[in-house]
């Protein structure tokens, strides 16, 4: 086997899977808890836009999934670089899907959401795989003092 494959295989650990699951849970919690406040905020900030506009809905959904993920990563002690990479793994696919909406290449909301989520999950995986030391073993992101809560967990 190639050395690259061995390094990649070494990243697929229980801790890698735990972190991936934590990110998925943070996304779900964000959607459940922040959906209504985000809808109200976007209606207040952009009163001329239809709150059900597909582009606005997709952007809002990406933000309410990204914010809790980044907060959770900071709580777990990750530096800003991996947090911003994970945010990009969420926001770049959302921008791509919004481009599909705006160009009318895809108009079915269910298809757009499916594309967005599949690409987000894949992007999260590859962002994590690019940093095997950060995600591949217990405590990798936790060596530093927690970024939130005054240094305590």
C-alpha cells in the first residue's frame, strides 16, 4: 500500500468518527434551535425579501448549521484554522447551491437541499481528513485550553 493511503487509513479512527458525529449533531441542534430566530432575524434585516425565497432559505440554513459547529469546536479546544476550514466546508457548498438556484439550473427545493447536504458532509469529511492529527486521535484538538467558558469545561 502507498504511504499516502496508510496515513489516510490512520485518520479513520474512533475519535475521527466521534468528531464527525459531534459536528453532525451540532448541525441538527442548530437547525432545531436557531431556525425560528434566524427566520425572524432575516425578516427584520431584509424586509423586502420573501422569507421563503429559496436562496435566502439555503443561506440561512447554512449559517444556522455552521455557527453551532464552530462554537462546539472552539469549546473542544480547536484553533481558529480548523474551525474556519469546517465553516468553509459548510458555506462553500451552500454558495454553490445558491448559484444553482440563481441561475435556475435546479429549482426543486428538495433536490437543492439534498445536494447541499451531501456536499457539506463530504466537504466536512475531507476537511477533517486533511488534518489527521487534529481529528484522528483523542485529545488532538483538546490539548489547548478551551476557547470558551473561561478556560473550564
